[in-house]
């Protein structure tokens, strides 16, 4: 654990192993924080915010410091990529071409945003008297941040970078399954010696112990969480005890709509990318595929053929298309949903099974599944599976596709595929989702907001929207009239004598 600028052992001296999902072998023993450890981290962050210089640092100086941190991380990015593969099951290509470089881009953008102008003028008033007004943005304070196991490095960046850029202090809680890349990130930052003690803290351990303490402590001002809608709901309840600000990026069952004029070469590979990137273990994955009846048979035939040739293999093998899922429990959950889909009457046009290759025997591997003959009310079309399972739903009209796409408790993301961009934009405008890609998927812009409608979350991450989640807004009214006799409104309570 990392508390108040120092690495320390847990008070209770409890450790648990973390595993490589490709092999099932333990990688390291990880400290298990208890409530007292968590309180220590909260106190360190509170003291650093209330009594330290971080919150009052000139914005330009803070920006330069954060840029220096990104430089240090970039120099050691290969260490992070290795842990993303070994601890998170991220494929070699995904780690080196997506997660780590994108994380660096996003951190650097927040380093740039740290040099923001905190003051905004607002229209001046002349009634009942002349006054000057302005708005100031201040850091919120102590941020408790809880990240998931599917993108451990990227999610750590999404949390700590805007919080630090805004002048806050942080307690980061990585997922139990994947703590190693977050620990490496904090190690790299610590080695620079640039952050004052207590500004960044990290506690590892069980979520049911650390999470409630962060959510209920009166010394924590904000909670940011990425994970399931079920856990996000519980975090809201706990945070309500002290009326904390919350940012929640939660589940999804995102629709991916193929229009009848789509370029099939692009749309088919794009649909595979939308669903099977990281084995469908992404909250925004396009796991509900809507295909028009006029091209349904051709599209599905080609889609299944392409998917059947995806290579399932070890995460660190550069030829692997799909690596392991995160845990044996997640593997069993995916297999249970496949069973449910078959029971519901869906047809497994491609049935994902565990590979027979002895080299993969110890890992959590399963091939892609594609269901056809699916109706939008089936459980496999409504519930987040978080695995390589795609449901294909036939539609006859665009209105029907939009209606079914919006018939979900989620609203995180969506995709639309068409050669006619104007037509695709019209469909996008009718979809209830926070991010919509046209003729693409999964590309998340550092300067654009990311977050969901409905039960997919509260607030937005990334860009100026993400920064503002960590800033309070203060209005200051400066009277330009210092003559008591003209302040007649005082007379409502205290008439002049």
C-alpha cells in the first residue's frame, strides 16, 4: 500500500495472491487493507489537502509537474504493458497499441487542462445596485476512487489525472483481481519525487472493506467509481450518508445498428471489434447487434465465418486475438449465460467453448459465441454478460431498430453503420446513449465526455467535463455601492434610524 508518500505493510499483516488469468498461476502477494489502513489513507489525503500546498499551487506549475509525471510513465510504459497482459489478461496488441498509449494521451491531456482559468465573469447587475460578480472553481477536496479490473491502467489514469489536475488529493482503490498495474503506476510517480506526501494514496484489498469506509467517511468529499450498476447503486446509498459528490461509470448493453446501406467489409469487422475486444469485458461493448432483414442472412453468415477464425490464446502471444477472461468465476458466469440463451430459444450460430489446447489448460479461456433468432426481451439481450457473447437481432425498419435499441435500462454507448453519414447521424440523434460511434467503435476521445444515460451512470469523464467533476463552483458578489443610505434593502430588516 502507498500512504502519505510511503510504502507500508497492512496493519493486520494480511496478504492474498493475485493471478495470471492466462495460466492460473499466482503472480504476487498483495496487501489487504483493513478499515484502519483505509482511515490512515483518508487522513493522509485530508491533511495534504487542508494543510499542504498542492491545492494552492499555481495552475501552470501544477500542469508542468503533471507533464513531468507523464514523461516518467512513458519512459517505463513497457513495465505497465507487461502487467496489463500478465495480471489483466490483456492481449499483447491491445496492451501496446491501445491501453497504455491511450492512457498516456489521456493523462497528458489532463496535464494540459490543469492550467485552466479558475475565474469566470458573469453579467453584472445594476439593480438594486451596481455589483461585480464572478465565479471561481475550487478543488473539491479528498477524492476516493474505485476502479474496475477490465482496464486497470486506463481507469487509474481516468481517475487520478483529472483529480490531481484540479488540485485534489486522492485515495485510489484498484480492483482485487488486477492491482499490479496501478501499483506500478504509483511506484513510477513515487520515484519521481514530484508529488507531496499524501496527495496520492493507494490501498489494496477487499472492496467490501475499503469501499464503504471511503463512501461513508466525512473526510472524503467525492467518490468516483467505475464498475457494475449493482455496485454503483450501493455506492450511491453509502455516499448519501454524507451527501458526497459521486461520479459513476456503470454497466451497458450497447446497441450496434447496421443500416441496409452499410459497407459490409467495414461493418462486419467493426462488429467483431465492438463485441470481442477484450472478450467483451468492456462496459461499452456493442453486444446487441441489430441487422436489417434485407441483408441479415449474408451479414450473419460472413460475421460467423470471421468470428470462427479468431485466435484464442495466451495474452502475451502477439498472434492472439482473444485472450483469457479475468477469472474462473467470470468464465462460469459467461457459460451460464450461454446456457440461458439456448434455453430461451436463441440459436448459437457460433458456440464458444473452452479450448482443448493443453497450453491453455490452466487459463480462463473461452471462444466467441454468436446467438441468432434473438428477441430483444431475452435475458441475453437485456443483461450485461461481460464476456464474448454477441446477440444478433433482426429488424424490418429503422424505427423498429431505434425502438429496440433504446429498450434497455442502460445507455452508455451505441454504434451506427452506414455509407450515408447524414442518415447515420439522424439515427444517432434518436439513440439514448452517452457516446455514439458512426462507422467505428470503442475509440474514446481525450477531449470528449464519456459517460452514460439511464442506469449507465452519473456524470462524465474525460475532457473539460471530466475535470469539472472534481471542481466546486463558487459565486462571489462584490458590491460597488458602499453608501448605507442607498442600500434600501437593508431596511427590510433593520430600518435606518
